[in-house]
C-alpha cells in the first residue's frame, strides 16, 4: 500500500478517466486527496450524467460508491496540506488535464489549489503526471508540454491503446489508467504488458 496521492481533475473532456483512475488508485493508496475545478464538475455532469454539485461532492456522488480513503479539498483553499512543500506525499496526477491548466503550471501561475499543488510538486522534485486531453495541438500547446517535461513533469496524453482488443469504453480508458498507475510504481493488472511473459 502506498501513502498519499494528490489528484487534480480539470474541465478537459474525459471525466471518465478521472473516475476510473480514482476507483483503481483507491486500492493502492492510503489516502487520495482530490481537487476538482469548477469546470470539472460541469464536464462530469455533461459526459457521465452525474447529479453532482460542489455542495454534494463526495466519492459516492462521483464514483457511485463510498471510499473512506478519498477526501475532497476545496480548490480555493490554500491552507491545506498539498499547498505546502513541507507536506510529504507520493506525487500528483492531474486527470484529465486541460491545456489551460497545463499552461498555467508551465508558467508558474498558481491561481487555484490544483496549480499550486502542481507547482509544489515541481519545486520539490516530486512526481507530477499530467494526463492531457486535447487535439489537435497548436504550437503554444507543444511548447507548453515541452516546458513541463523540461521542468520534470510526466506528460501522459489520454491516448488509449487498441492492441489488447478492447470491447468497452471502460476497456479503452483503462489502457490510459494502467499507464498512469505504472508511472506511479504500481504493479497494475488492468492491461497486460505487451509481449510479457505471464
């Protein structure tokens, strides 16, 4: 079992990536500290049909089940542990990560708890994984992703794989979730390693 993980969810399309990731990561971490942007909840309502508002945000409303190790933090509250480098944790995943969020992180603009926590990860040399979801990419996007990589972040595009012949949307989503879990050092069993001996 791993320790604490910070998870940011932004308003990029792909709310299902956040849901599937949280469901699987909850099995491996003692605590998941989740920060959602205002637009993230709007996207979750539109894409997943969830009846979810800031005042009823909890694991039950987002994931359909209570997870005692998942807590939700106020995105406007800087007086919370992930806002400080003195707070020790195992890293941060932003899933999905909008290009607006990526741009702010790349340029040190900490305008909410998601971008502040990401900035802390970079300055403290902790793992920061950005599951970006945008297409096509313009030159500003490409330069942003280059800057983030140079700063130490892992840019992991939400690009599903097809080699395992997925049958459902969840199967496709899990190919991305599996790669995120692997980046965190977790021995995942969602998707078999390519050509690996079982």
